[in-house]
C-alpha cells in the first residue's frame, strides 16, 4: 500500500486501538467517512481505505461499521453531513480530501478524533495550532510541497513546443490555493513563461475559464486540485480537448480520461494507488 494510505490507516488504527479488545467483546467500532466527492468519483480512494482496514484485521460489518457521507461537490453540505456523523456517535471521522472537509468535521465536534488527508495547509484551515504542536482532536497528513508547482510548469514546457503562455486553473475560494498559484510565478519568470490566472469558485466558472484561456492564447493549462476541479475533472478534460489545450493535473484519473499528464507527490494520488508521474501515451 502507498505511504499515505498506510499512514492514514495506521492513524485510524491507533485511534481505535485503545478500545479494540472491548470492541470485540462489547460493540462494533463505527468509522465516519466524509468526502467532498460523489460516491462514484471517490470509489478508488474509499476502496483502498477499506482494503487497508482489512489488512489490519478489521472486518466491516463485524468489528467495524463505516458510515460514508458524500457532499457530491457541494461544499455547503459538509457541515450538516459532519453533524450527522457526530449524531451517529462515530468513534473517528475520516476527513477524506482536503482542508474544507477537516474544517467542517472539526466544526461539528471537538472530542471525536478526526483524521485529515491531503490538507495543503492545516494551520491556515484552522485544523491545528501549529505543525509542531497541533493540539486538539485532529491528526493525519499534510501536503505542503511548493516545489511541485514549479516542476509541473517545467514539465509542460518540456512537453509542449514553443510554449510562452500557460494558464493555471484554481479555486480562489479554497484556502491554500492562492499560495499554490503564487508559488508557480517565480518558476514562470525564470522560464520566460507568461502565467495566466483562471479563477473558479463554482462549476459554472469552469467553461468561462476555458473561454478566457482561448482568448489569452495560452498553450497549456495547469489544474490545481480542490473539491470542484476534482469532482468536475471529466468536464475539464472535455473542454481542454475541445479547445486543444494540453493539461497537467496532480492525479492520474484525469489522464485516463484524456488529460495530457499528471505530476504530484505520492501522497496526493496514492490513495488511488498511482505512481508519482504519468503521461498519456
């Protein structure tokens, strides 16, 4: 199992461990699984999570019960879904997919352990006090790797000939994405590439963003991950192919759907059991 998947599973295991013997004798442990995606879009990740639990000896329906809740790309549903998991008295909540999910879960409970995954900046989201002394009821993994923004730009430049303009599609309403966008700018200046910002805040903005990319005569588009771009990745690929714009993502699934390439740390796509880099043949 990839490193992040194992780490998340171990975090859950350690959270449940103190009462594991009692659980076998008295009650089944209940895990809350909260995702911003649809069940279909989250299938690979949630199945990998279940596989990891099985490898640790947990049997769904016997020693554990998983209560899954999916926001289907509607972030405003996350607080109510979190509250629903709290009412079910789950033993731990898996905030699967980013800072907004962890923030919603933490807003619903200050006592139930929360395991976060793929959070770019847990301090900015208010999930922990600091990385050195997190405090509170949130644990898990973060993905603060600014160097990758420059690397994606460099890969696009090497792949697309005569590249002078590159657009970055990012959710300006999602904490941490503005920082990630700005981290790409020094590399763009160094490579002599003009960077265009394509800001989206809801699904309706995606098509408008690609219209702006065409008007700006960009030669490629970098897609930064968040609940909107992850949920609507098929639409993003469709628009990019229609406008003949090469794309680079952080995860492999959009590449399988028609995107040009992906590059990201194992901790971002690893729940999908993917390699560090991939390029469509």
